[in-house]
């Protein structure tokens, strides 16, 4: 069977499954099955010796298993990262935190100390380290498999010497102070998870999604400890769910933190909340302020 025929059949199957970009995803699956980059699929008359494996991959995607779970890879910022069942699949919305971090820490030669709480694949920490070559970072995750995967991603991108990863519940064992603290905590109300798209509700780790009854449990755990983790003029950047900026900012204020602004993602959703200890008056680039 030719690649052209296989691609047409897969595109039809993924279209029927209701995917938004069926031909694009069919190409990525076909390239993955062949072990080649998508650009190598130009010869549509080439024949595939073992089409059954490709058919199995298409069936998994048609069943709404995420593409990244099937291929084991996901692009984030400038990095190609391994993913696993232990980790949330990195999403473009989270790149908003990286953008904010680079505004807050504009000097590429600054010897920053960076902390990433709930590191998962390590995507946030490693993206910042890739942009700031004198920075060093610590990633923390309560899931051992996630910490191991993040360490492997750091090694794959030549960042292992500037990073370390530990298994812990948030910042429980930490005593140091950091110039930049990043966190993408679980923030979805538990009752809302079954109603999410199948790729998320059925295939993402619940511990990375479930923020408790109101989605705020992780922020309540983080708020009392952030001030003690921040160096003078240090900044914490927290990912937010839609509509959470007001509630989370109020919680941070109640624990002696100064909310400095919020950065919206490409959809206009307030996604990255920036906070500092109240004593800090460090200026940084233009960010939309909370009312």
C-alpha cells in the first residue's frame, strides 16, 4: 500500500473522529511509524511494508488518545521533549510563563537560580535554562517517574549540568531562595474533569489536573511558602486557569505577596500571574496589571 493511500485513509478516519487537523496528524503518525521526519513523506508512491502498525496508531488517535502519548514526544518552546503517562503533556498556553520569565529576567548573562514546582516533563525549567545560559535550576515533582523523565529531558538537551530534579511534595524540603520560581499547579475543579475533552479527561494524569473542589487547593499550598523561597527581588510566576486571576491574587495578597501583574496567553486568557515579596520593588517590562 502506498504512502499516499495510507495517508488518505488515515485522514478520513481522523476526520470521522472529529479531530481539527486530521491530515496534519495523519502525516505526523505516518512519519512516526516510518521513523522519519514528516518532510520525508514527499514520495507518495513509496510503499509501506508493514502498514498494520500504522493502522494501530491511527486507531489509537481516532480513539482520542493524545498524539503526544502515541509518539512519546512533544514540542515546547524551542525544545523537543519526551513525555510519559506520569506527566502532563506540555501545552502552548504554558509558554506564556516562559515569555513572562524572560521579561522579568532580561539579562541573558545573569546567574539565576530557578525553581520549578511540579516540574512534570521539566518543560518550564528547561525552556528558561535554554534561554539563560548562566542560570541553574531545580525541578520538584511528587511523582518519581516525572522527576526521572525531566532529568532525562535535561540530559537530552545538554542541560543536565545546570539542573537537578528531586521528588518532593511542592517545596516541603527546600530551604534555599531563588531568583525565579515557576509553577504550573493543578487548577481544574475536580467535578469539571470528566467534562473535558477526551484527550485530557481520559489520558492525562489526574494528579496534574485536579485542583480540588474549586481548583484552588494547590494555590493554597503554595501561597504560605512562596515568600520564603524568593530571593530579594525574586519573582514567582504561576500558571492560572481561566478566570482564576482574581481569586489567586487575593490569596497571594493574604500571605504577604505583592501581585505585580498578569500575562495573557494567545487566546487572551490571563495565564501567568507574577508575584513578589512585598519588600521587593524590582522593575520589569510591560505587563498588564490586575485591577
